[in-house]
């Protein structure tokens, strides 16, 4: 006599799937306004090309995209060793970019 293998599954998984199915079925087909949505932008800056940070059009454009809402992160990738004087000054400039970007918004 060979018995068939029975797979009953996990009770908690079944409950979770049932809850998910119920939640999906409760969503209305009508279009809803996204009032709580906040954009999050990442602006990568070339430090050599944007020495005049206060007049940086890229940051102003990012601010216009957000319409005064959400989060903007300004970052730059630097090559080098922070133990060297030139690279340390570039890191200080990057800090200044971040401070000015905060003041713009």
C-alpha cells in the first residue's frame, strides 16, 4: 500500500495569503490622489564642473521637480586618498556643497 504525499502547507502562510488577497480585492478601481507622496531625488554633482555651487542650475532644477516637497540628496564621487592635501580640500568642498544645498531648500 503506497500512500500519497500530502502537503498541507503552513497555517500562518495561508493566513497571510488570505489577508493579502482580501486587501487586494478591497482596492477600488477608481483613480486616487497621492496626497502623501514625497519625491526623493539623488543629485550627483561633478565637483570640478560645478565650482560655483550657489548658481548651480542642476540643484535648482531638482528643487523645481520636487515642488518644495520630499527629500533631495546631493552627492559626489571622488577619487583619491583623503590623506593627501588636494583630496582633503575636495572633501571640504563636498561638505560645502551639501550645506549650500540644504540652504537652497
